[in-house]
């Protein structure tokens, strides 16, 4: 076994696995570090004393045990509650992503599969629905490379209302899926696909 304990940094490494541990419960006064490999080791002091050679690691076995206990905790599978929290965060991220990518595609009736929006003329295809005329004066930013411009507030307001309505719909989807996750078992979470579930509900809008 290889052991390295650096007291000042609260670092304990056992066979190359490094963890930060609270060492205050152990008597390590004036010790800088402890090194051990196989059946011999060295004790290095933080004062002017020369290093001591170690022939036994028994004194520091409690620290090794603490390392093993912490490692077991770190490697333990997440609890059901932790998995649900992770699912909630994933759904929140998906809602934000859909907000960024679906306003133009769906609220303004542009083709859902369109991904390239650098050509302003392609975006105006969706305006034939009458929701927003294609004439341009007042700027509204859609993404980093494209700006759609509206002819004053009379044209912008319907678009803004559509975006707000879309946002409310996406928040409702997130809330509905959060409620589903809240009632799920471990087995149900195993087969739950957040993206597919969110997309399926968006497709019904």
C-alpha cells in the first residue's frame, strides 16, 4: 500500500486515490507529511526535527479507515432524491434551450426543422401568417448572427405577446414533467428520457 498524508493541505492519498479529509480529529501536531510504501515509511515534521523512519503504519490506520469511508460515500450510487433533483435541473435546462430555439420556429410559424437562421429572407417566410409583417425599422435580436426588425411597436407587440405565450407554455411543460418526476420510482427514473419527454409535449402545442 502507498500512503501519503499532507497535513497542512488536509490531503490523504491511498494507492493514488487522493481525497481532502478533515484531519483535525487526529493527533498530527508538528507533522508536515507522512509517506508510506509497502512496509516502510517516513515521517516529516513541520519544525526543525529530522525525519523519522516508520516501520509500522498502525498509528495512522484510523486515517486510512477515514479515507476508505469517504471513498465509499463518494462512490455510492445517488439516492432517489438526488436523482430527482438532477432530473429537475435537466428539465430546467431543456426549458431554457427550447426558449432559445423554438420561439422563431414555432411562435412565428417558421419550419420546425430549420436550424440556419443567418438569412433574414428565410425567416420572413413565417411572417406570411400575418402575425408580424416583414417590413423593418425597429430592431429585435433573434440570435448572435441575425436581427429581425419591426416597423414600430404595432408590429413588435404581437411578436412579443407570442414569445411570452410560448414562454408560459414551456414553463408549464417543465412544471408538469417536474410533477411526474416527483412521483417516479427508481425503475421509472431509469427509463425516463427528459429530452424525449419534453420534445413530445412541445410537439403537442
